[in-house]
C-alpha cells in the first residue's frame, strides 16, 4: 500500500519482544471494545454512556466491586488452568468440566461428613475447609488427567477430549444435584444441598480468602516457569515435543502433568464459586452459567500470552467487564447476554491480532517520488 | 419405534451436513474446530429470519449464507493471515456462542410455523444429506477439482508448483464447508427441534468434528458414523423408549461423549494408526505461506 512517498509493507517479525506483545494485546482489547460499541449502537444506546455504566458498576460501586473481585478470583484460576497446558503447546478448553469436577469434589467432602442431612456440623472448619480445597483440586485434576493421559500416552487430540469432558461433567453435575441425585437439595429445587454455615469460607472485607490463594498461585506459577526445572521442561516441550524428547523430557509425562496442574487450578475455581462466594454456597441450578464463564479464561490466557502475572490485570479487567456488562444490560434496558456477546467479540478480535505476532507493518521510502512530493520521513 | 427411528435418522442428518462440511475443510488442509459456532450462527439467524418473514426458504438461505460468511472468515484468518487454525476455530466458536446468546435471546421460544412436510415420514433433508454424501465423494475422488482439493491438503507447495492456487482452492473449500455447517444449524433450529434457547446445541458441532476423524476422511464412512451417532444421540435423549428405568436420564446424556472418547482412543492406538493412519491429509492444520 502506498501513502505519499512511502510504502507500507508487511514484514515478518524475527521474534516478539515482551513490550510489543503487551502493546498488541492492549490494542486488541481497545479495538474489541470499539467494535463492541456497535452492539450498543444497534440497541440504540450511546456506547460512551454504556461503557461508563459498565465500568462504574464494575469498579466504583459498593455492590459491583465485590462481585468483580469474586469473578476476578475465578478468572485468575481459570486463566492459569489454561496457561499451564498452553505453555506446553496444548489447548485446555476443558476448564468448565474441571471446575465442575472441583465443585463435586468439595461437595463430596461435605456429603461424606453428613452435611446434607444435618445443617449443624461437628467438624472444625480449620480441618474441613482445607479438606474441601484439596478435594476440589483433586476433582479438577482428575478430570484434567483424563485429557493429559490420553494426549501423552495415545496422542489423542486434547481439544476434542477436553470438550467432550465438559459435556460429560455438565451432565454428571445434573445427575448429582437433580431428580434424586446424591447431592440433591432435600427441598428438591434442582440444585445441590446448601453448605452448612460452619463451612463458609473465611471472608476478608467481604471477599473470601480464595483471592489470596489465586494471587499466590499465579505468582507461584510465574516462578515455576521462570526458575524451575519443571517449568523449563514444560516450555521446552511446548516449543518442540520432538526436541524435548531428545533432551530426555518424557513426552508422556509432560502432557499429563500440565493437565493435572491445570485441572487442579480449575477445580479450585469451582470451589471458589460454589463454596466460597457469599450468597451462593451451593451448586446452583444455573451452574452452567459459571461453566460458560470459564471460557473467559481462554481469552485471558491468550491476551496475557501465557504469562501468569500478566493474567492478573487482564482477569481483573474482564471480571469487571463481564460483571458490568451483566448488570448494565438491565439498567440500559438491553437483552440478556451482553457479557456473552462481549466474550465473543473479544475472542474474534484477539484471533485477528494473532497476525501481528508474526508480522509487523513497516514504512519504507520508495525513493522515486519523494523528490517531487518533497516530504521526507 | 418408527418415531424413534425417524428422529434418529433426522438427527443423523444434522451430523452428516456439519461433518461433511468439516470433511471438505480438512481434505483441503484446513482444520476448523469452530463447527459448533458456525452451526449456532446458522441456526440462530436462520431461526430469526424464518420467524420474522414466515418463510422457511428464507430461513435456510440466511443460515447457509451466514455459514458461508463465517467459513470465509475462518479462511481469511487461517489462509490470508496465517493465524493458527486452532486459535481461529476457537475464536469462531466462542464468537458464535457469545453473539448468538445475545442476539437470539429476544426470540427464545418455539418457532411457531407449520412443520416442514415430510417425505415418506422423514425430513426431506435426510435424502438431501445422502445425495450430498455421494456428490462429495464423487467430486473429491473423481473430478479434477477434487484432485486439486486433495493435493492442497496433502502437499500445498507441490500443488502450487504444478499450477494449483492453494489459496483459491482452500477459500472455496472453507466457504462451501461453512455453508454446509450453517445449513446443519438451520436444519436443527427450523426442522429437527424448532425452539430457540441459548447455546442449545450442547455439543453437536464437536461430535461432528470427532466424526470426521472417525471417518478416515471418507464421506461414506462419515455417513455411517452419522447414522450411528444420530441414533445414539436420540437414545440419550429418550432412553426410556428402549431401556426404561436403566440409568438416570442425565447419565444417558453423557453416553455420546463417552463413546466418542472411546472411539478416539481406539483410533489413536499404534495398531490402528499403522493400518489406517495414512488417510489423514498430510498438511492438515499447518498454515501455508507462499514463498
């Protein structure tokens, strides 16, 4: 393309520096939000007003901010669950199924101690809550392990497997909480029994302790990738499984490991939303909605380019956008699903921007007509 | 029992159309994991068009068109921009899932049009599906166009040297594939189950993706697989018709997915690969850059 005396050209990037990558990600988010304005315009709403509404509900509102932080915790965990396999070159789109596994795991602990019948509970929360956390991590890890094992041992496409597991787990949860399932609410409302009050997660200023857990885990992951041998092995496998094998890295172990770790984190996300967030404390009838939210983890993971620390601000932004979108839609008189639509638009913009990870636009003087135009760059 | 059989055949039709699209995609070397997204788009826009105009023809036309456009979008990302095809497919799927939830929501509920007339007790699309399978097989294996498609799927640089435009051939394939997927979605929402609800497909597209892997990229095996899965799916929806009182109906819903995992596992074993592994298009999933 020619502009004046210079020519715009596409050039292959040798390598992507961290700052360039961050810049591309930020531009992608901005462009997505601009594109998303169309949705507001089509609904007859001034996009500036809409965004102001969304951001003020999400970040500057005593009602919205705790919701944003709770969703942020959920998204950080889901993002990390995506990132770990992603660094090994594998796609975990099964956070949904893994978080259901985590939810079932922690409710299984409660069930085992008789929480379904008796609402009073003898077991001390100091023992109970760690037990629930471990069970949630194990539940998620078990679901993840299936995909990791099949990938590592038999090279079965992990995208199809994790997606199948999402559906399997979705119906498994339905089986457990509905129509006489073991976890059914005694009142039979198509949801699970409620948490006994003694099993509520401790709160700090209205936010469950899982926020520290999520931040700590993201930090830990960052160091795992930056400093440890296992982190290096995962990255090496991600660059080239064949080369990694020559270096003595097990091609069966790494996929299993990354999916177990990822699954465990997604399981904790399940614990967070179903057993720690104030006001929920059960596997709700609309549990599918929480599962759908996990797909934001893919977007956060892609935008943060697999960096667990970068995932923190990204998850906060998207947590806020999805909460703000959800509550702004009522206030602005829009239909259901604004947060879903945002998810879609963000994702597709991001895909288009992947192009700039490989190419850059450079401006070159063509030389011939610079003299008569008289403009030099 | 006839009712069950008929519904199974109609369900298999949807798998046939969607998976046939994906098969054409993959034979040209393009992997589209976003079938479910394209289907959701075709289904939702087809539904809206049919309901607001009262014309089935228009509904299907819109479904096919939007499917073709999305197929083209996937082509633009993966052929022109050279984006990782998995990323692009995931993008199409999440776009479909997200946008249709918002756009279709005001239309939640039944379609409210007289049902499409059946031919010999079956949806006309069942017969169309069989015809399309034969046509696809014929085009892919007996015509020069098919040879072109297969050659860009196997070895694009050699195809380019021998005068085949890889980009053009692939664009043709992704667009036709998208149209078939969009039509599959429209058949679902206009004929098979004419009620709109958000994210109503619940895995049809992903099963169709797996079906293509099972089919060894052969349209006839694909048809057989679709028939099997159509029946299985219908069984999982109405288990009481065949095996009353056996297993919770929610657990039945997992059966098609568990079966898929099982089949994928068998297909990935060394024993299976060494015998039939060569059917996979060699260049599947790798972006081709003309040097």
